[in-house]
């Protein structure tokens, strides 16, 4: 049994997951693990190796090699008020290269590759095993930690998700239109929910949180209450 709860947050692109996960981790003083960064890093490594994202054979072998030789790994870092992790290839911090629209689509494509998913599984499980952690992704509550003490499935209307994604990209200096971003969001949703391996779906025991039109602080307040209640239950259970 874990000493503290493990929180799984899954949901589609642009549902506000990263913002919510960061605020939640910081309010709880939990470690924040953004698992999408791992898939983005594999996409980056594939691109650097001159591979097509769709080349399942080669990309699968690449991901397996990177994981087995521990050439891809996570390292703790502070992210504003939260304790988070960054991903490194060898010793290179690739954070600034993986947040581009190209790597978003690349990550979505390589994440449909079962060998890539398998290669990244142990790393994610290791990061969360002791609890006191918020893991954010697409299949945390369904595949990576089906035994997570608290699971949230966070969603929002697709136009709102596209707007948020566009604001994020604009803040980073990439000029994109809402139409383009909405098309990207819809394309990724389709790819993430329709893939045969670990498709994006709400776990049966996950709380559904629809953040459409809701202030983010209000969303997080509700989630903090749920996690603290569960954490307290866990503590009481241990002391019996
Ligand atoms: O959360 P993100 O946008 O950084 O994720 C990038 C891609 O990685 C996303 O399209 C789907 C994939 N992903 C996944 O399949 N499973 C996860 N646990 C996290 C991300």
C-alpha cells in the first residue's frame, strides 16, 4: 500500500490537464509527472534519427533502445510552485524542443505504437510507485496505474480546448489560427481515442471533470477536496 495517494489525470489534448495538474500538485505538494513529455521525447529522437513517425518497426526499436540503455530519463525540477520532472536524452534537457505542434502530432503518432508504449511503461510506474504524485496523461488510470487511489478524467468542449491550446502556443511565440488549432486538436483526439492500444478513455472509477466555462481555480478546488479526503482515508486505514 502506498504511503500517500497517487493521482491519475487523463483526458484529451487541451482540456487544461497540464495547468490543472500543476496547480493540484502544488496545492498538495505532490510531485507532478507529465507523461506526454516522454512520448514527445521519443518523437523528437525519431525525428533526429531521420525516421518517419509512422515507421513502427524502427521507432519501436529506437524507443526500446533508449529506455533499456536509460538514455531517456526523467529528472526532478521545480516548475513554478510545483515540483515536476523534465525529460532528458542522454544528458540533454530537451524540454524546449518537444513543445511544438510538430512534436504534438509526432507524439500522437508514436504513442499509437505498442512497442513505444511498452518501452515507456516502467519509467512511468517507477515515477509514481510511492504515491504523493500526480501523473498526467492519457492512460494513467486505465493502464499505467489502474490501482491509482484517485482518478480524474478531465475534459472540455473542443472549441474551448483549441482556444486554450492556441493561447499556449501564442504565449510561446508560435502564431497559429484557431481553425488550424481546432483541426489539430480534433485530429489528435481521433488518433488518441481510436488507437487499438491503450486508447484514451475514462476509467470506470474516474471522476469526470468537465471544465467547459469553469474557472480553473474552481476546478482545482473540487479536485483538492477529493484527493485530501482519500489521502486521509489512506492514513486512517494504515493506522488501524
Ligand atoms: O499530453 P501531451 O499533449 O503532451 O501528449 C502528447 C501525445 O502523447 C498525445 O497525443 C498522446 C500521447 N500520450 C499517450 O498516448 N499517453 C500518455 N500517457 C501521455 C501522452
